[in-house]
């Protein structure tokens, strides 16, 4: 279920976005070359509709947040507001 539009999404590819950097204290992640990063970015951009990529009047890309992500976002905003409001003692 897409929480942004309330529709069931069926034609998509889910990719794993988590990679371990350290495992048992040992560095496991290998940084890709700049060329590899550039190539991956170009491939991913090809997946987007041109309406999001055009320079003049691009369409806004809809992004939805899960309930947990939304709650966490609101919690962090509130924590930041409370931290900013604290008086500074000299």
C-alpha cells in the first residue's frame, strides 16, 4: 500500500538499500569508483519519467512515509524544537 496515494502499487522493483559497513569491528564495505557511482546514478535516472527530470516546470516527485517513519520525523522535530527553546545559562 502506498501511503501517499492510498493505492496498491504492483509494478515496482524493491532494492536492498542497507549495506553493512563494519562486521564484527572489521571494515567490510568497499567504496565504488567514481565512474561506477556515476554509471549507477545514470541508470537510476533512466527509470524516472521525463516529467520529473525536465528543467522547465518539473513535476513534483511524490514521496510517501510509513507511519513509523512519519512518527520518527515528528518526534525528531519536536526534540529539536525543545532543544532550541531551552534557555542558555551564562
